[in-house]
C-alpha cells in the first residue's frame, strides 16, 4: 500500500501514475478541499505541455513576450519562440487530483499526516478529531516546503526558505510578462488577461516592503488589488536526502517537500511533476529514485542555485550592466529560443558567446 501525503501537483501526479500502474494508492490531504489556499502565480514554460496535456479548464493565458527590467528602468524585450502558459492553480490541482481518483487512487481530505507508527502512517481526521493508523509500506512526502514527512524521518535538514508575496490586481497591460530581478530576490507581473495581473515578489527579508515598491513602480493603489496571497518557497539544496527507510517502510520526498525548486525564480511546478514521474517509474520498475531525479533535474537545479548565489551579490549597477549585455541581438536570441527551466542547455553557449558574463560568474568565488 502506498500513502501519499499532500494533494498538490507533485502528490496527485505521482498518485495518478502509480494508480494507473495498478498500485494501491491513498492520498491524504490536510485541507477540506484540494487546491486551497492558492499560493502560486501559475506561470510555466512550454515544457509543461510535455508533462501534462494542457486543458482549457486550467489554462488562463498564453504569453509570448517578456520584459526584463533593470533598476535604471531600461528593459529587454524577449519574444519567446514558445509561449509561457499561465495556469489556474486551483483548477490544475483539482484536475490532477480528479485524474488520480479516476485511475483508482483514493483521496482522503481533512486528513493530516502526524507521524509514523510501527508499520503505518498516523493520520488525524481533522473533522472528527480522531487519529487513525493506515498501513503502508511506501510513504511519499509530497507535503510542501515544511514537509512533516521530511521532519519525521530526519530528511528535513538545514533548509533555507524565501517568502513569496503576491496579489491579483486590476491593471491594463499589453500581455507581456515583466520580470524585475533586482527587486528583493525577484519580482514579477504576469497578465491573466488585458486588465488583470498577478504581481508579486520573492525575497528573504523585507519582502512586504519590496512588494510595495513594485506596486509603486506599476502605479498600483490598494483599491486595485482584488486578492492578496503569500507562501514560502524552499531553496534547492543538493545535499538533502529524498529517500530513507523507517522500519520496513520506504519513504520518498517529491516536489517542494524535496526542495526541487528553481532558486532563481521560485518556480517548482514542472520540477515537481518531473520528480513525480521519476518516482513513479522508480517504484514501478524498481529503480533508484535519487539517481533518477538527479539525472533529470539535478544539474539544472544546481545551475539555478549557482545563478541565485551570483545574483544575490549583484548591485543595482550590475543589473543595469547585465540588462545592457542582454540587449545585444545575439544574446537576446539565445534567451528567446531556450527554456529557462533547463539552463544547462544554454548557459555554456551564452557564456562562450558573451565573455563579459564571466565577470559576474566570478562573484560566486
Ligand atoms: C507566491 C508563490 C508563487 C509561486 N509561483 C509559481 C509559479 O508561477 N510557477 C511555478 O512553477 N511555481 C510557483 N511557485 C512554487 C509552486 O507553488 C510550488 O513549487 C508547487 O506548489 C509545489 O507543489 P507540491 O505538490 O510539491 O507542493 P504543494 O503545492 O505545496 O502541495 C502540498 C500539499 O500538501 C498538503 N499538506 C501539507 N502538510 C500536510 C500534512 N501534514 N498532511 C496532509 N497534507 C499536507 C498541503 O495542504 C498541500 O495541498 C510559487 C510559490 C509561491 C509561494
């Protein structure tokens, strides 16, 4: 029996693949419904469609243009060859959970993972305030950044986090994504349609103040804000374990619970879905999960982390210079053609083509 803790995208995707392969799967979700509260912008690159069939029920927008801003208000306009997709996280999480259930997985809501007993997981039924033990020999922690499964098995480690603050707001726009890499750790404006945007900031400190700074840049007042959201984002750490054994039970972590998230932008949907596929294949075909996901994601997640460390040392002046470097046609073309989820496919080409970038890489040392 397989117990999956958490009905986010990573948990439900793993449940679907395992149930489809005939495994006995139960998902335990602590909330009374799937997909709430929404704590995500929902922007994904075109690679998303290699993992999931894109459906109207969760697709909100497709965007081909992106602008990257520098502190001196210059920007590079990137015309992406393949559009980014904007998805509705509530609808997407529910779509995946429904798919898992249709494939035979059981979904138990209001069910919080509390820990382990000898050969079972201990689940608290939040409605009836009762504890129950569910026998399982495989436990998958897909329970997000503060993973209780990771904590109960000594896999939590010394994680670091960033905070995301975002709002949905009325704002007329020209359907271009805006990136503000110099605001806090990262700021963004993502159109839902030509009158509404998702605007947010990811940071380690003073995130609310930085968020207000972005609102001011966009001329947004409190009365334009429809809804405010927030959440935490774990920073990738290649030393964290994602597999352990507890008695006769095998325990795995996926998605945010395993910190499989891009340290540059805080994006983790594609990474969580990829890890879910690696894990399902590893269980079905008896492979080494750690090896499988590191093969697929490890190098790119490490590059994102290295880029984050470099960017954390940037001054405003560095950002002004880098935006100018990327305005150069040849450099821009690389950004337009490649997928930011997989920097290993373009970092080297870019670095060889533009030697000025090495002066920034030196900041890592
Ligand atoms: C403000 C913000 C904006 C973001 N924007 C983007 C974006 O635009 N694009 C992108 O790719 N990523 C984005 N992310 C990151 C993205 O949201 C995560 O990477 C993604 O949700 C991870 O999916 P997951 O299934 O691993 O975990 P989650 O989505 O966190 O799901 C975990 C599930 O486990 C449940 N759970 C937790 N503890 C327990 C327990 N003890 N028992 C039972 N259930 C439990 C939770 O209720 C939840 O349903 C953003 C994050 C933030 C904070």
